[in-house]
C-alpha cells in the first residue's frame, strides 16, 4: 500500500514566477540545512524546466546568489543521460552553463553522474560517491536535505520511466535503467532514496503536463504507468510548484497564498 502523503501545491501565474518560487525553495532549504547540520545536500533534476531557476540562483541582480551558503552546499543529480559531460543532452552540461559556471561552488562539492561511462559502472561509482560523501555505513541510505524533481508528460520523474526495471529497485541507491521507449540507458536515484529526502518538491510547468499532473495526483494509483506516483516521502509531505497552465486541472487553490492541499491515501 502506498504511504499516505499530504501534498501542498502552489500555483504561480507564470513560468518565471514558478522558477522564482523554486529558487527561493532551494535557497531556504540550503540555508536551513547548513544552519542545522553544517552542510546542505541537494539533489537536482535535469531536463529543461530547472534552467530558469538556475539562472535566478546565479544572477547578481537577484538575492539568491548572496543568500545560498555555497561553501556548505554539496550538489548531486537525481539522474543523468548516458552521454559525455559536454554533450547537448547532458544534465550536467545544462547545469554547468546555467549555474555552476556562475556561482562560487567549489568543484569538489559538485557530484556529477559520469554519463560517459558504461551505465552499470557509472551507477556503481555514483553510489560509492554518495556513500562516501554521506559517510554511510552498512545498509544505511542517504537523506538529502532537498530533492528537486521534474515530471515528464508520460508521468516519469528522475529517470524512473513507465514500465521500466528501476521501478522495482528497492535496495540500491543508484541504478542504471534501460528505457526502451527512448531506446537509451539512464542513470537514476531510486524512488525509496528520493522518498527519504527531508524535503521533496516537484517543479512542473506548461500545458503539456496538465493531464498527466491530474492523473498522477487525482487518478487511480498505478505507478507502473505513472512512476511519479511512487514519490511518497517518508516525511509525509510533498511540495508541488506549478504554473497555472500545468495546474489547470487541479482544484483551484483554496488558500490566499495560491496554495492548495491534496491528501493522498
Ligand atoms: C531528465 C530529468 C527528467 C525531467 C523530466 C521533465 O533527465 O530528463 O531529470 O526527470 O525532470 O523529463 O523534463 P522537462 O523539464 O524538460 O519537461
């Protein structure tokens, strides 16, 4: 049975406003974690949606660049494409161009997935990186301070695609995942690890995501078809940052701050 979760969704008028809310959430989580534990460990997504958020975090004209404790941040990815770091499809490359090349984050604190290696090797090496940097012992698994997710119009998140093997992975932290529907391999964090995040948030924009967003959060529980339904954090809380186009088939937000709540049982 899926774990009950309280979903708070915030509907922003435009993609720009959604990116800003995501940059604020990133900043708040980093400041809070650094104050509480001396380090902030954040796992980010790739694709296209996070680009605008990264640009805001890196902009000298915005408050975030001064607020984020870059010297206490450890940056990880939730997934990567099996391509070299300078490839147009690389999540690392996108993040480097939009963020890393513009902020004072020491390279030894940037933990990229090595998409250029064999998927099995890249996944095993990334699991070792996480074990070492989190100083995990035995069967311990990592607790990220924030996991920022996206959602594909097929309901996938990270590289947990419909009807793929990684959906059944319960013991590893990172796995290679063959994605027949894209005829490719990906490297991805597993959903039990994502669900252990202190804060887990989806950033979703655009009309192409309207129906799948409705089906994932208001439709029947069928995680093989909609892997985003596997995201039920152990904290019992899940945040959605949405633009109006993506959220148009959800109930209108009841609260004055444009937030609404869904109780998933
Ligand atoms: C990736 C991502 C993936 C992404 C969704 C949404 O590597 O593609 O991590 O999970 O978040 O595909 O992508 P868009 O933001 O491009 O719609």
